[in-house]
C-alpha cells in the first residue's frame, strides 16, 4: 500500500528527515514513537504534501502511484487522510458544511455522485455515534473555539466520514481525557479493516493498549532507529528512548 | 509545488460583452447646455432644471477629491465624457412587451430575465441600461398596495410632488464633488415609495448596466418609506470590458419615517479592469439614508467585488429617537483594484444605535481601505455604536488599511471599535486541501466563512450569488 524509500526532507534549509524507510501493507497498523522533535509530524506532513517541507531525496509509492508527485488534494482524494496534531480553525464555516464539501470532493474525484445535505445528515448521524457525539457540534464553525480534546475527536469524526485507505494519526491521543481516549480508540478500531491501513504517531503506550499495532517503529533524529512488534512499545515505556538511542550509537 | 500564495492568472470577466444597439446620445462634454439637453430629453419641469443648473454651477467650483481618500487615479477628463445615452428603440416608460428584444437578451445573458414569467419569484426588477430605465416588472401588482416602483424619470412625470419633496433632502446637491456632478447630469435611476403601514410584499431590485463607451453612468435612486412601512431593496451592476476607465457616479437617498425599515443591499460587480490595471469602472458613489422618524431603521449591506476603484460610504443619519443604523460590508480587491469604503453613522436622536461590520479582503496587488466615521452629537443621549472591522490578506503584495474616526460629544454614549487583520493561513489552506478541496475552493470556503456575518444579512438568492461572486473574483489569487 505504502512504500517509503530513503525519504529525506527539510524545512527552512534544515534537514529533518534523513532517510526514512517504511513499508505499510493493507490492513496493517504501524505505530511511530520517538522523542520530541525527532521528525514524526514532519513525516506525517510530508506524506500529506505540506508545502513548508521540501523533499530532497527518496521516493514514496502509494497504491502504485508516485505520492510525492501529487497535489495534497489529490492525495486526499486517493484516500490519504491525516489527523492533524494541531487541527486548524476555520471561522464562519460550519463543521457540517465543511465535511459535506470534503466528502463530495472526494466522491467527485472517484466519479461518484455528490450527496445532498439531507442524505448527508443521515450519514453524519451514523458517524457521530461512532465517536459518541451529539449533532450540535456540526453547526459550530470548524474547530473554532473547540477544546483540545474536541478538536482531536473532530479529526476522528472526519476520518470516519471520509473513509480513507491510509489514515495517519498524529498524536490524536494527546489532550484526550480517559473517556475520550477510549471512545476515540474504539472508533478507530471499528474503522480498522483489511484494506485500510493506519500510521499512528504517539508518545504513549496507553493508546496502543487500545489500538494494538502490528509494528512499532522508533524515530530518532529523522531516522527509524528501531522496529519491532507491539512489545517494543512496552519496552520503550519501561526503559525510555535513551535505551534505543544508546543501542543505535553502539551499532 | 509552490508555497507562495500569489499567482498571475486572472479570471475572465463574464459580463464583459457589448450590446450592439443604436443610441440617442448627447455630444461629448459638460456645460449648462448639456444639462439643459438632458433635462429637455426627459421633459422635466422647470424646477428640476433649475435644481440641476444650480448643482452644475456649484460643481464647477469644486475639485475632484485626490488628497484624503487612499486611492490613486488619473484625473477624469469630464469634457471627454458623454452624459446621456439612451437605446434608441427604448420607449421611455413602455411596458416590457415594447422593449427591444436585443435589450431583453442582454439582461437574459446577465442572468436577469425581465419577462415576468421567468423572473425570480418575489423580486421586482427595474433595469437601467446606460442612462435610462428599460423596464420595470411587477409594477401593477405593487400599485395595488399603493407602492410606487418605477424609473426616476417616470416618477418625475407621474409623482412630481413626492420627488420634489424628497430629492436632495438627504444628499444635498452641494454635498460633494461627485454628488454635485450627479445632481447636474443624472439621467435615470429608481424611485420607490412605500405608503404608511405597508410592508412591501417582494424584494425590489434595480439592475444597472453600462454599455456605451465613454459614457458615464449617473443614476439616482430615491426610496421613501412612510411611517411603519417596510421595504427590502437590492441593487446589482455590471459593465462591458473596455480599455478606458468609465465613470459611475451615483447617488442614493433613503428616507425612513417613524417606525419604518429600509434594507438596502448591493452586489457590485462592475468591470474591474484587466490584469495590467487598464480599464475598469470608477465607482464613485454617494449613498446616504436618513432615519427621520423615531424607531426607524436603515440597514445597508454591500458586497463590493468589482470596479477598478470603489469610493463609497453608505451612511445613516440617525435623527429620530431610538432609530437604528446598520452597515454590513464585504469589499474584495484583487489584481490592481482599489477600494476606499466604509460608512458614516451620525447620531442625532436619543438612544440611537448603530452597528458596523466591515470585512475587507485584499488579494493580488489590491489596496483596501476602511474609512468610517461615528459621530455622536450632544443631544444624542444614550447613543451606542459597535464597530467591527476585519481585514484579510491573500498574498504579500496587497494592502489593508483602516481609518476610523470617532467623535463623541456627550458622556452617556458608548462607542466600541474592534479591528483585526489576518493573513489567510497556509495552514488553513493546507488543512482543507488535505480534506480533498482544491486551492480555489479552499480559499473560497475560508473567505466565505470570514464574510459570514455580512452574507447572513443578504436576502437568500443574493447571498448565494454573492458567495459565487466572491469565489470568482478571488480565482487565481493564490497559486
Ligand atoms: N516548518 C518547519 N520549519 C522549520 N523547522 C521545522 C518545521 N517543522 C518542523 N521543524 C523542526 O523539525 C524538527 C522535527 O519536528 P516535528 O514536528 O516533526 O517533531 P515531532 O517528532 O513531531 O515532535 P513532537 O513529538 O514534539 O510532536 C523539530 O526540530 C522542528 O523544530
Ligand atoms: Mg509532532
């Protein structure tokens, strides 16, 4: 599904990603952990096509396409979804209007008919249940004045509506209270399927108790320094990043 | 992919065609004789000719404003303009069946069908082509309730007493350079009269079209709402693409008597000039309303997307106690457009209230200035004003400027002013693109959200139109 080879990227002339290799197969869940500033969000943003980052080397293939050659909206239309670490506010635009516009753009790109607002409301009602939310939230402006936790939950609601093939969650668990974490994780689990893959960026093993990953990777200074199964996350929790970084230095 | 929010492409102006029709024209230039010529063509009474001549003599002594507004333009050569042009076949006040099919076709093309079967339900239209009204719809139906909705020229013939009573009562002929010019040479416009206690059952609308080259358009609109009356009025405008600048100097006067409400909405989409800044309309307009009676209300809503230069300050004189004035504005400049617009709220009566919401959007090399005056006179005890003035910048070469003037002359009044300037965020655009929207749709969504407080003031059909227009006028503003 996704094949990242020796990916290098920089921002403001500084290299942040220094040769990332990662292969994600359909249905897999990959967790990415690593210290602050190691490049996790940068990787997520580069995959989504953020213009602030310059790709300086390597390649990314997504479903047989050259992902790096696509506009951000083309990536979205092809099924790449990024749940932002810091979701953006769009004042004056209702959540429902925005989400329907996005939904229809993606449908259009796939040659499907647009849905009208009545049909969309039905769909929305169903998806709202998935994240245990009331429909009032849909008439508010996108993320405007939302609490940190509400913004994160809104990202997962969008994920549920847009049904991507590759979902990248950038610290969706940060800022969620215990109940919200359980709800969001349960939502994600319901969305897991054979042909939908996830890249989950997190600092906490706690999330991975709910969303059990197939693979865990440790990112440090722009490189994946260690990969393993779900036990790696437990080990990290117990021993800290210094342990991997020290092992890396010795290798 | 570029990260810059600038681009050179400019959207083609959709309404830039010219209608090939024979016109009855005044010779070029301006003099007392031309004023007489116009007055004679319109079979005007003596008092009106005198009023025009007086205005003309005042105008000759005035100078074109170049110092205080934050706009730059070549002085207009007033002797090289034509002050009267009427489609030859158009009978002055004929019914729509007598209108030249070419003209009907023009309006059809503009999306303003004038045949009553096709027209938007619930909207009556007066169509002004160059200097004259070519037809007014639903006139008879409105007349049943005593509502007068007709061209200005017709009103002068049929209701001279009303015209004489109110003409110049809000915007005197000597008010300013362009108002004086208009008073001298105005050709046509709309006249609306709503009798006491009548709520106008449909939206009234005037559609202005400049066609002939080197012709100025000087229309005059007068709306009078008697005690307890209620009316909502819409104005729309377009012009062909031409290389030279064309002058549009209109005057609008509103009079609201006790307990009356006038809601005046404009969607202005005059030709803005080409990508090099050549051509386009100089939109120099004086609009003012008087809340003459207690508890009356005047509300201006404008969406200004066109014109090379926009210079207008729809204002309200709050004379009656407890009267309310509102100004909701969206002004968009792209390419080389310049706008210096805002409002004046003059509080004279007790407990008068005014609200100003201005949204300025600048893209390309556009320059957008908000200029607003809130004046509270000593007798206006308990007056209140709230002003919110937001600017949005798209790209690095445009500008937004704010010039608020506040003059409060009593201690029981309150004036509140909030202002903000934001650059359209690359992160906002990226967020929407990540959800599948292309750049233009993303910008249009962000900008429409920014303007929401103003759009919600527009009548439904117009709000939809305004949203589309905004999308079109910003197309190509970001790459
Ligand atoms: N647009 C940018 N311009 C300049 N530097 C950047 C930019 N984006 C990220 N960086 C820098 O790159 C490094 C990696 O940042 P990134 O946000 O990817 O880290 P992260 O692993 O997600 O950290 P955290 O766990 O704190 O979220 C940091 O040093 C950051 O300051
Ligand atoms: Mg991060």
